[in-house]
C-alpha cells in the first residue's frame, strides 16, 4: 500500500490514536517573503532532533521578488520525513500547506501532487474585496477537488490577527505549530527551535513567535480530525542536522583552512553567511571580494603565503575565475574550489538544480591544466570532502575542485556528529630553512610531486609565474622543457589515481543494466534500483565521487553488464528525438567522459527540468531500458 493510499484510508476521527506511518512528504508553498522555507526548515530540524530521517528541498523562484499570487512565483519547501534514513525528496507530496490558491499550480505543473494529497489552504481569499480574487479562489478549489486532492480551508490570517498586526510576519510560525500538532512533534523542541532562530532578536519578538506557534498547535488540535506519527529511528549515535552549504562551511573550519574568499552568488552564498557568523571564532577570515575574479586572486595569494585557502562559487563564477584558476595550475599553488552547481548556461536557472559544470571544470582552462575533481553525493560528504580536498591540495600542490549543487546546498539532512580528529587540521606553516640546492619545482620524476617553499622561509624565496617555467621557476620557452614540465604536472593525476579504489557496486556484480551516476542523484537512484531489484530486475548501480582522475576498474565492471547508462541532471539528446542520429546525438556529460575513457557504448538518461530526480522517474527509466 502506498503512503498516499495509507493516508487517505487512515484519516482518523478527533481523539483517536495518531496513525503511525513509515514516512511522509509535506510541502509548504507561498509567495516569496512569507517565510515558508523558514517554517519548513524548522519543522525538518525538529523532526530530525526527534530521531526521524529527513530530507528537504527548497522551492525557490528565479526572481528575487516575483509578483504575488502567481504560479511562477511559488516559493517554499518540501520536507520528507521517515522512520529510517531519508536520502532524497521522494515522489508526490502527501500533504500541502498553501498560503494562496495560485502557488500550488507551480508544483502541480511539476507533478508534485497526486490523488489523495491533503491540501490545507489559506481561506482568507474567499472573503477578498476583489471579485476576481474570490472567483479565482473558488475556481481553484473546485479544480483541486476534481483532481482528487483532499482540500481543507484554514483561516491562517484570521487566527494570526488575534495575536499580531501583520500576519505576513508570523503566519509561518502559526503553520509550524499546526504541523507540529498534525505530526505529533514535541512542542518543547519547537519552542527551542524558535528561540534558536530568533536568538539575535528581542524577547518580545521571540515570545510573539512562540505565541503564534501555540496558537497554530491549538487550532489544529481543535479543528483537524487527523493526526500522524512518524516512528523515530533507533539510534546509537548523536546526530547533527544542517544543509549542504553549512556542511561545506563547517568542513572549511575543520580542515584548518583560515581564509575563504568569495563573491556572493546563488546558490553558494549561504556558505559565506554561515562562515561569516562563526569563522572568526575559529581563527578564520571570510573575504567578500568586489567580484569573482578578485575573490579567486585573493584566495591564490593567501595559498601562496603558506596556508591553502578556499573559494566558493557557482557556474558563472567559475567562468569568471578561469584565468586565475589556470594560474594556480601552472604555478602549482594549492587551492580548494567549491562549485555549487545551478542551471545554465549564462545566468540560466540560478535557483534550480543542475549538474552541468562537469565538462567546464575538467576542460575549462586553456592549455593543459590537470586538476583533481571530486563530487559530493550527500550532505555529510559536503563536510568530509572539504577536509579531504585541503589535504590533497597540499600534498599534490594543485587545485582541487569540489562539485556540489543546489539540491545539496539547500537540502537538510541529519548525519552522524563528526568526531574531531587531529589529522584533519592543516599543519603549521613550515618556516624551517629551505634545503640549499633544492629548486622550488623539484619534481619527482616518478610522481610529479615537489615540496613547496613558503615566502618568509629562509632560503625559500622563489619566482611565481603563470608563464612556462623551469625547475627554478624562471620563465622558459624551451620546447623540451615545456613538454617535460607538462608531463610532470600530469603525472600527479596518475600518482593520485593509484591511491583510489574501484567503486562499490550496489547490487549484483553482473546483470542486464548498470546505472552510473554522480553528485546529489545518489539517494534517488539507489532507492529506485532497490525497488527494481525487489521486482526481480537485474539492475545494479555505481556512484562516482572522483571524476578526475576517474576511479579505476570501470571498463572491467562495465564488461559484466549487457547495458550501461548514466543518469544525470544535465542536457542530452533523446536517442529517438526528431532529427537525432547516432552521428549527431549529444550525450550527458558523465556519459560523454565514460564513452571516451572506456570505449564502451555508454547510454544516458538526463534532463534539465531544474528539479531533483524522483525515485519514481528513475524506476520508470530503468524498466524502459531493461525491456527494450
């Protein structure tokens, strides 16, 4: 029985015991600026602290302040909570809270709801002075009922006006209280959450929001005839809950890096907000530069001085940083670059998820600029991979790129509280005398590695240049020298690849279909593969974290499956589309790389709809490919 069917059949009368469910998906949608995301983030945090698995997806319009009451301007959040670990956004929502009747249509257009979805909708629009708004509201409710949604009108604003003069600034906390009652959330934890959110505000504001919380809770208890309980997980370890950008920021601190230089850009900006709040207390500095070029230049200068720095950006920022990133590769200055991917090209879909920067990261610099590229798959990895990237950058004297995306950046998930380890932190800057006679680029012929002199180190002064240079850092246009130095920089990747292991196969070692993926699609794909395996389909999956160099053993793994395909969130031509042939078809980005690297006929499924993949969509694709 599906969760939606379970909800529809088990709605209980007031006073009965709460219905226990294994999972549930709720969405809160509103006009921009009404606090739906803060409400959902709070609800998710409370649920995680009560022991539930949680995954959130923010619903963000492309415009900063789109027109009110429009389908395109829908803003909000999806929260999936479960009695086990939750790794993705799931399929259709089971319950929706809508602040007006127009914003749900933006989600309906994306197939976010289904027959039986419960819709709690603000009722104030039925009494608006405008005839057109009243008519629009009535038509929408009729349409929602015809679609099979369970519509319940809720007097949100009317109830809030009993406590505050401006319900637009408070309705979200009233809704939080309503949701806490519906889902049997601990009201004490909800109060603590509000105190945390408004900790920098006055007691008057904090108490006002707590009053709204209790009012929403009381109204739901007295007026709604259903209540649910999501059984908590059995835990033997402490958890933390945060979004991917916060995890990246925390990873920066834990890595021992002391400088983050960046320019604000969606969806990466909140990482700098988090660091700006806490970094100084850990001895760090957030430098907000005047533009993306200045940001990476400052980071490279900081790294040159002895301690590796980080710069955090998104696709358009990577484009602007390109020349300086080439300098870091040529001059062999360690640097960590976090790319929080979004829709493109150009400014594209700034608030939507996409995985379209892979080729740009790998091949965006002029000339040969080898680099190490990693991709996080979970919010927990957003923390740990930053620490690993700093270590690799230092050890290999090279830029290290970390690919995350909007899905991870804004999504919340609980994970095991990290236990601080001493070897995470960058060592003190080496100021011991530089060994006489050793050149600043004393490349090991077998590994391409060399020790880095530090400015201020006795005997460690050297020339830094973006021009072709010799072992002393002196400009050199000698043909043999350029060939040799290029080979040595490239050897770093071969050396690093020897430290990697083949990817773990999720499922049988051989079969009809192998799915290959990367980045934030992990949870949806593994959930779909698990469902397919239960149906007897011979499908397995692997998920790549290292994209340059690629993890070893891929060609041998591919040989054991009849079909191999990638599933990605970037553009590819459909094989059966009009005008598309084998000669002109464009493949998804990882598929393109794997085809070139392994010479295996790797197929692909991808889209650029700006939405995270749902397990249902992936499962449908698996069945189509196996049955072809």
